[in-house]
């Protein structure tokens, strides 16, 4: 968590970021601290025997702060891009659902909409009956790549029509 300055190494120790022997005489390393978490280090080394000064260490610390700001900005930019992409997928999914005119088409469009948002092995469409307080599976779809797998092959037929008590299991969640 603290900066490190090593001097008079005379090539005896080589920093781990070198593959072969180097005549490193002096090293200064400053941590990239994000709160209490060390994310990495900025390292500078020399081969001329001049130790690093307090000012040079401070310059590396300033560089570390700039690097952390850039990383933070990149994370924010990535989050915005990811959110934009997800919103576009949700919008497309809602368009698919709006095109459905029959109950069967609603099932198919729902599965297509979900598949456009997230890859999944199995999807199930359920309805909740308030008077009976249970969930009934109306339809299910298996990833076509799994249909040839013996363990998965009959899952769709076995699920449709099953009911589950409210508050119990994944279906009611």
C-alpha cells in the first residue's frame, strides 16, 4: 500500500516484469490504490545508479492518480455503452412482443424476446392463478442445441401444464 524505493541494486535483483537479466540499480514503485484496494503499481527503474528523489516519487504518485481517473472514466464509459446496448435489446424485445396477435404468437414472441436479451438453456412461460395461489407453466422452450441431449430431450413436454405452489421454488420466484 506504500510507495517503495530501492537503491544500489547493482543488477543483483531484477524486477519481475523483466524476462532476462537487466542491470537495474534503482527502482521506485507506487501503488494504484482504489480506496483500500491495490489495483496495480506504476514502476520506474534506472540503470545509471541514481536513486529516485522524493519529487520523482511524487511525480509517479501523481501519474498513478491520473491512471486511476482514466480507469474510472473507462469503467463509466463501458457501463454507459453496456446500458445502451441492453436498452436497445429490451426495445427490440418489446417490438417483437407487440407484433404478436394470437396466444401462440405471444408465446413464440416472448421466447424470441427473451432469447434476444440473454442466452439460456431453458425458458418457461408461467401464469399465476390468484385464487389457487399457484403458478402453471403455459409453455417452455429448450435451446435447440440441447434437444439432441438425452437428459434434456423431453424437458419441454414434461414441464408444460405443471403447477407449483406460490412462494416455493424457482418457478414462483
